[in-house]
C-alpha cells in the first residue's frame, strides 16, 4: 500500500510539489470581501492573485506592487 500526504490538487515533479493552476484562485474565491461595494473597481480575487504573484517576485512594498 502506498501512503501519501498529497492532496488531490497536488502532484510531484522531479524537484518540487506542483499545485494545479486553479487552486490558488479557488482558495481566494472562498474568502469573503470585507470592502463596501461603493468604489470597488477590481474584484478582491484579482487583487489577491496579483499581490501574491508580486510577492513571489520579491516586490514587497505598495509602490513595487503597483509597478
């Protein structure tokens, strides 16, 4: 019998664990948007994904994220 702690959305590559592309978006979709509707230009999910990607690129300040 083979044992694994991987979830169904994961796989193993030679050097790393690979997550399915939709899993980050799906996780963010479960969050509740605390902002008021007035003045919202972008969805919370879009903002979170963009901020997450910029953090991966070591862009940590609001100015770096905006560029």
